[in-house]
């Protein structure tokens, strides 16, 4: 991900699974909210807030290892948003 136009803000993160990566993206957003509103006890947000966070990043993408190809496949921000929606929906149903 790259939060701003400055290339030095580009950060790479490594996760064991897509679900862990999605949790990591949520965690990044939650840390941003905490920095803006440090006195808030319980954080609440909806999917549109998370989408706005993702859309506000200069760049975000995912490289996901595909066993059958023995290669990493690139995915864009739309894919990440779609996967986040599915992931959070699954968590809400538990």
C-alpha cells in the first residue's frame, strides 16, 4: 500500500492468508481512527467508511499465492474491497 503520493510511504505487508490480510487492512483503518479520535472508547464504522479509507490511499494491491500455478497473482483495490465485504459479512454472521 501507498498512503500518499510520496513513494517513501509505500509499505509492504506479508500475511499468512487473505483473511489475515483483510483483518490487517481493518486494523490499519482502526488505528487511523484511533489516532484521529484517541478518546473514543468503542470504535464503530461501516463498510462505506472502510471503502473511503481504501479509496483515499494512493495505491493498494494484493499479491496472493496460487498453489496450482506456483505463482503470485496481483489483485487491485476493487478486489480487496469485494473480499473485505465478504469477509466482514461472514464475521457478522458468526
